């Protein structure tokens, strides 16, 4: 009888631990990935409901190279260390013609973030330096914390890896000003992250596309502010044929947000 009295409370605690995570697996979201022919995963965190919605939750725990989603963190470190004084400081273009015309000009952080200008953020990372970058990566527990592969390449084809789940947790901390950066740095980054804005909602987000790995990785991570509600999201896609449209990473998010009645088509 004594053994039963001991075991029952332990079982109760174990069951509570599982259900207290507030995770709802949504297999119905698979249709949006199938629509564009991609494998991937999706996470949404509803702040008010303290609820996670996940499609393909196993993949949500897997770490992948962050590609241009790292520009969120790179911006924070650059501002915090003074490698860039504010979002309007201009870096001079080196006159090297690159893939996108929007990159082939002088850029400040506002436009470098908007156009995902790789050269700007490579220069910013070099100004920050490995020691300071590693300090803030470790201090904020960003992914696997591995910046091997070169200070201006580690998020493109180097050692850093992060999961969709970890992207969500970092965004939550950014929103709540709980990252190990000044409020000024976090406020600036939240402003430059504004991706879409209507009378009903504001989306703060960043795309990412890892071109330099064998099976290319697509990301779209961010959060929606809608009145008193906040929804954090992350999508991760993998494809052997990205030429057919990694723009779909954004389309899938908008389709899902509309399906969940968080946003409505303009």
C-alpha cells in the first residue's frame, strides 16, 4: 500500500509535465506544404493562450543553418557593440556586382535587412569580430553556439545551427525584451523587422534561404501583432529544387495564418 501511495503522485507529476507543455499537433497543415511540394515544419505560439501549434513536431526540434534569419541576431550584436551606431548608418558598397541589384548600392541597416543584403552583414560581422560575436551567441544561447567556418560565413555555410523551436523561443525573448541586449538595440531591431503592416495587424519577420548546402533550406520566422494578441511563427523548408519557388515559404505562412483566422487577405 505504501508503494501505491508513492507511485500515484509520481505518475500524476509525469502526466502533468506532458500536458503542461500546451502543444497541439496540427496534421491538417500538411496540405499547405503539399501545395508547393516541400518537406518542412511549422510552429506557431499563441502568447495569450500559451499554446503551441506544430506541424511535423519532430523536425521542429532539428537544427539547421539559419541563413539570413541570422540577420536578426547579427543586427542586435552590431548595435550592442557599436559596430554600427544605429539603423541609419550607411556602409559604402565595395562596387562588386552581386546577384541582386538591390545589393549593389550603399546600404544602411534598414535597407540591408529589407533587401537581405549579405555583404552588409558580412562587413558588420567582421567589425564585430569573433570574440564579441561568440560572447553574445553564448550569452543568449543561440542554437548550437558554433560560429566555426569564418566570422563572415558561419551562418551561411559554417557551423551554426538552430531549430524552428529555438527560433520561436528567441523571438519570444526579443518581444519581451528578455535577450541579453539593451532595450535600445532590441527596439531598433523590432522596428527594422517590420515586414507587413495593415490596419489590423503588423508582421515582424525575416526570410532565410541557405543556398550553400546540398539540400537547400528555406526559413521564414517572426511574429504577428494583432490588437492585444501576439503570435510567433517559424517555418522551415527543405528542397532539392528550390528554383521552383522558395518564395513559397512566405506564401505558406500567409496561407496558414489566414486558415487560422489570424490575418485576412488584403
